[in-house]
């Protein structure tokens, strides 16, 4: 099986996105001119975001497909309905992140922290000439979740089909109606 994060080339992060991330870092540090990263439907698929701090970012419905985000900090971020399919998320930090309706299909979450993350289903409505409304469960189908910290995570209705979770902590999780 070929996985996206084995691809050696990623597309460059768009300049306007990098400028927004730099302003976000200033916001987090409390420096003048800092602005919280707030962007709906951000497309950063196939980009490299390793070791970045995106803590407290508001980026719902972002497309992180095939993106490398090793050790990236998404703590307390709003990632509602975002797509992390085939993403390299080894060691990523999603502590207290809003991941309702997120897609992690075939993502590598080895060593990631999802401590107190919200992984409940999310209602996603798209307005582009037509309405495509419906409740979308968090999809972790086929994800590598070895050694992931899921303590206190809300996994209600999540799809955990074919997940590898050796050494994963599921303490105090809400696993009501989880699809295993």
C-alpha cells in the first residue's frame, strides 16, 4: 500500500497562508500586529507543516489531505469538519481541539495527542449553488493510532474501522455508538 506521506515532494505552503501563520504566531506570543489565524475552507493539501504551532487557530473545513504535519501543535484549535485523509500527523498535538466531523481516513497519528479532543459527529452544510447537509461522523478508518493519547476524548459515533491502536490510551472516553 502506498501512502501519501511517503511522497518526497510537497507543494509549497501558499505565501498568503504563511503570512497568516506568521501573524498567528505573533498573536499567540502577544506581540503587536498579531492576528489569530481564522480561515474557512483553507486548502493546504499536500503541503508541509511539520513542527508548526497552529494552537488556537480557527480553520474549520480545512483540507489537510496528504499534508505532512509531524509534531504540529493544533491545541485548542477549531478544525471542525477538516479533512486529514492520508496526512502524516506523527506526534501532532490536538489537545482540546474541536475535531467534530473531521476525516482522518488512512492518516498516520502515531504518537499523537488527542487529550480531551472533541471527535463527535458534526453537521456540515455547504453553500455553493446546492446544499449538501448531513451529520458527518469523525472518520478514523484505517488510521495508525499507535501510542496516541486519547484520554477524555469524545469519540461518540466515530468510525474506528481498521484502526491500529497499539498502546493507545482510551481512559475516560465517550465511545457511545463507536463503529469498531
